[in-house]
């Protein structure tokens, strides 16, 4: 069995860019089931008057 010693190193620029790109897609493009198929940005930036919230209320009324 080989043992490896992991060293804490500074992340590479390419890695940082890749993570940043993923976070951007996750927050702005990917629809989230727990947010009623909206993006986190839609929920955060557009607020209560947004159509996303109105659609959600309509669906909840129908389901009741």
C-alpha cells in the first residue's frame, strides 16, 4: 500500500476559472427543483413581485 502526502498548494488559475464558471452556471442558468424551477439569481434579485413567485402561488392554489 502506497502512502501519499498531500500538500496544500495554491489553486491554479485554470482551476479557479473553472470553478467560477460552474458557480455562474449554477446560479444563473441551472433550474432548481426546490426553487420551483427558477434559478437562484431569479429568486434573489427579482424579489416577490417577480412572475416566478406569481406562478408558484398559482400552482399552490391549484394543488390545494
